[in-house]
C-alpha cells in the first residue's frame, strides 16, 4: 500500500515512521509515474517492512519545489524518519531493491 502525503503532513508523518520509507513524487497523467508506482507495489509485496508514501505534485507543488523535483517520477529514501538519498533506478522491483540496498550502505545525503 502506498499512503498519500501532503505539504501539511509529510514531515510530521515521515519523522514518526520507523525503519525504511520510500516517497514517490507523481502526477496523475504521468505514464512513467504509473510504471514506478506499480513496481513499488510489487517491491512492497516482498518488503512489507518498507513504508511507502506518495506525493501528488499537481496537488502539492510546494513539496515538489521544496524537494527540487523537476522530473517525474522522483523517489526518495528515508531511514528512521530522516532523509537519506534520492533513488534513481529502472522501474523494476529488483532494481528498486538493489538501489535501496546500495543507498542504505552509503552515507546519508543532505536533505533537499
């Protein structure tokens, strides 16, 4: 399940979410967003401990600006409520798993 986030609850909800979280920025008419969202749902079936969130950029342009999102979809990794890295990978569950594992091994990046 991918839970919606808005500019009013994103930071609060992420801070309260333990473990690994993925946040995808999407738009309703974005075909690549739909593909990544589907891949994330399949990834989530094998990784039920990962919490997934979604930001609709058409409704929350402020968040897209805050995160410097210029291209959709955009995927961000949080660990224990703190920003860790932007994830860039193919829209395949195995590639998402590989990219998340690699990002977890790297030092945390500065939050956007």
